[in-house]
């Protein structure tokens, strides 16, 4: 009888820490992206919380962070135990396929049978033990050759998330709850979302992908050979003196595309995708409505207040206040309000308009007001 | 035939510049009261605009300002032509009867047949010529022995103002439009206000009183002998070396009461009051709803922006923004909103809640946060 290894011993966590979180402007900025903020009121940034969640799974020596050059110092400050060899710096943003694909390719060259799992730097997860249980199953499914993902059991018919349409059970050893994935579906309208949730066949797509590195790269190469070739050139040079020159040459040529399109959807279509249902609270805190909800425990009448030393005087008001300026903030008779008070920019909107914040950021870009972006 | 004098030659303007304007917090503060602000966007403070409106009537040597000691420097900066002898400083606020009564008593000692007219430092008046015409008639009525007031012809059934119920014409020489005053009525409800305006018998009480100083003081003394006595002691000492000592002794003992109760209402009841209808736009700009209305020309969809160097980016929003901080202010999908952004305090409310701003100020007082009051 051959010796069996614990698949988890081959597991490596990857944290793509890229997006600014434009819908959380003016809290999130180019130089202070969402993942560097404490949105949960715990005193830890989302990045740090993500790290802390992954350490029990892969150990702190096996967590790689892919981030922009501008954020290197901030990331290293948040994660003092992050190893130098586990920092991958992007010269410019190239979306998730490049970030995760390159991490997988670098790790595969260092450790051919590595299993990589990618977890966004700026999501909020409630029950850490339930998360761990799901990842352990996902790693087992990856070890069996699947590209696996963790789907979150919906707590409501959310219209801000994508959904995973689940297929039949897969009967994978070590992953008893793994299901086939029928398809990924984009953010639905409310009626569709209600139908999804009522059916019990749909999970939220949390954007977590766990796979053997070679399997992930084969899938990516099948869908986008140009990207695969660029990633391979970068990875071949990565741990050599050529890295800088090759990055300068290749990085600008990388196609900019989300991993959903290069890996998740094609793998689902080919029957190579497994989903592990995750039984934990999860949120991508994509906008201020989500932030308000996160802090209100779902009660509409609550006023959530974020920010150290926040001084808020509220009368008959609900919603969320983010205070970064230290000023006294008074609210009178405003409901579902969103007030974000920073030293150089103020936002006043409502939860219902939270998605439109990005359009302000776009308008500021167009008008060249980069000083507040 | 006796020589007839022009009553206007005896006219002296008095500007009580006292109230902070708590319902305009955090724009109005103890150290920056409403009358020192440019609420009209003309570049002049309300006090300066009041001065400029009175100069053509009484001349700049005949305008007296009654204000708090703390505001002396700011008032003199706004009104460089204000004569020293025309500055009356209050050691503490004692409401309008003391302020106007003392001014009248000081002026009566200097000039026994003086006619005084008191005009609030923080009101907005549209048509200056129509204002002047009304004051000229009011001065003529005062010269004939009446206590006269100017009532503003209502442009709408406002519930934020008091009303004057007019009686029959008085046929006073030089004041052809003067009417008797039946009574003063407090701020009505909307239904009552609509009835008032429809009847044509009611005018808004703009709080302007014009009278011979001795007539005013007699009326005041009849109603409140204690106050009259205090005022007389102060006025007797005012232009002497004893002023300081007498002020220290008497000022704290002055009853605190509005001139409406000591002069206007009792004079009306006694048939001594004449009202001149004023055909001009008028507003006391008592709260942010009034401020928004002043700048929106009545259109509900407008967003009024006040403040030098205001940087506002608004999408589908209406109401009023007061910017004093220089920060970028973004509004998305908020209607009838009131945003007042100052360096140390921010207010977010709605026009409908504008009257409740005072309660915030009261709460701040109670909690000892005088730093932002």
C-alpha cells in the first residue's frame, strides 16, 4: 500500500491584493485601497484578516501576495511575516488571470505538485472554522484533479453577487460535499435571485479557486494561449537575475482578463469544476450599502459608525458614517444615508445609490482631479 | 405758517446685532454669528448689507449698532465707517427690549426729538427702493406719534413667521398707506396661514419698529417699569465717565424679554401702532430650508451651493451645500439635502428637518462641546 500524503501539505495560498474598491471612494483610494482598510471594526485591515484566516491552512511561509508596486510597503507593514519570495509585484494591473496565473506558474516551478488556492484580499468571512472545513475539502478535490471553488450558501436573494448553479454530487475522496458545477451565472435581477435561492441549487460565487497549479495553467492556456505564454516567460525568469528585464518586456503585453472567463467558466463547461458549499457568512463589501449592512446586523434603523475617534451626533437617522477626519458629524432626520468624511473629500449619498459611487470616481478621473482619487 | 421739518432728518437707525442663529449651525457659531456671514452670495455679510440699506435713509453717521462685546472687532471690520459713539456693547445678551430700548434712551439724551428705527442685522431684503419707501412712511407715522412697523406683503402662506393683522387706514400725513394694527399673531399652522394670506388682511411681521424714542420708552416703561428704570440708569451714565461702573452694576439686572412683548403687542392693543405695508421680498433666513429657498428661486430640483472655492460634484441631488472647508463634496441621489461642511464640524440633514438643527446645538451645549459651538 503506497504512502498517502495529506493534500493540505501541498497547499499554497495566494492573495491577489489588487483592486482599489472604487465604489468605496473616498474611503478607498489609489494609495489606500480597500484591502488596507479595517471595514469590520476589528482593528485589522481586510488584508490582515485574510492572512490570519489562511495561516492555519497553509502556514505563514506558504502565503503569496500579488499586489501593485505602489502597495508593497503598506502590504509588508500589514504582513510583517510575509516572506520576500512570496511577494509578487505587478508593474501595472492586469486583472485576476494574470495575477493568479503568474503566482501558480512561479509556485509550480518551485514545487511541481503544488496546490494553489486564491482568496481575495478584501472579502469578509464570518465563521473561520466553517471556512477552513470548506477549504480542506476544496484542496482534496484539487488533489483529485478538479479545479475547485467554494460557493457560499446564500443568506438572501442578493443581486450584487454572481451565482454558481450546482450539479450532482461528485463523490470525491476527502471532499464529501463536493458538487459538479453546472454553470456560473452573472449578477441576476431580484426575481431571478429569489428563484435561485428558493431552488436550493445555487450558491454565491465567492471568487475562491483552488486547484493544482498545473491544472489551472493548462485550463488557462487552453482558453488564452497568449496569456499562458506570457505567464510562462515571466515564471521562467522569476527566480533568476533576468526577472526585471523580462517583467519590463512581457508585463505590458499580458491580456487583461478576469479568471472567471479564462478558468472558471470554461472548466465548468468541461466538467472539470467542483464546488464545495461553504456554510459561513461572506461578503465582498463591494459598496457602502454592503458596508452598512455588515454593521447593522440587518436592522434598517441602525446607524453604523466606522472610524477611530469618530464623533457623531445623530438624531432620527440610519445608515452608515465613515469618519476619517476627526470632525464632529451631525445627522438629523436622514435615513439609509451614507456619509464618508475624509480629510480632503466628503461623500453624501444613500444606500440605494451606493452602486453609483463609481460614476463619481469616473467623473473625477475624467476631470483630472487625481488628487482625491 | 410754521416751518415744517422733514421727519427723516430726525431719523436714526439702530441695528441690534445679537443672535447667533443657532438653526444655521455649524455655519453660524458663537464666534461667527449669522449676521457676519454672506448668505446671499453677494460677497457682503448680512450686517454689511443691512448697513448699506440704511445709509441712504439715515446717513452713516446716524446708524447705531448694538452687539456683544465679543463681536466688536468683527463688527468694526465689517463697518469701518461706524462711529465709535454709535457702538453699544452688551456685556451679556438681554434680548431685544434691552438692546433697542437702551439705544433709544442713549439717543434721546443726545437728541430729544430723535426718531429711532430698529432693523435686524441678519435679514435679507430684495427691493431696496421699496424698502426705503416703506421706511419713509414709517418715519412720518412715527413723527405723528405712532409706533410704526413695516409689514411685509406675504408671497406665500409661510408658517415660520409671525403675522400682523391689519386694521383700517389711519390717514397720517406723509404715510398714506399706514394702517392700524389689530393684533400681532404668532407663527400659525399652514391652514391658518393660508386663510391669512387669502384674506389680504395680514402681513408678515418683519420685526422692524420705527418710533420717536420717547414714545417707545414710554410704552416700554408702561409694560415693564423695571426694564425702563435699568435702561434709564444706563443711558444717564452712558456718555459720562460712570458708564463702565453703571454697566457692571445694572446690566446683569436687566429683564430679558423680546420687544414684541414690551412694545409691539401692548402698543397695538392700545391703538398706538401703525403698520406700513412693504412691497419687497423679505426673509429672516432662519434655517437651512430658508437658505435653500433663497438660492433656489423656489425650484425644488435645484442644488444651491454657497461658499468661496466650493468644490461640489453632484449627481441627481437637490438642496443646499454650504462649503467652508475647501474639501471636495460629492452628492449622489440625495434630495432636499442640507450639507454644511466646515473645518471642524459637518451637518447632514434635510430641508424638512431644518428646524431641528437647534436641538443639535442644545445637545452640544449640554454635553459641553463648546469647541464647535
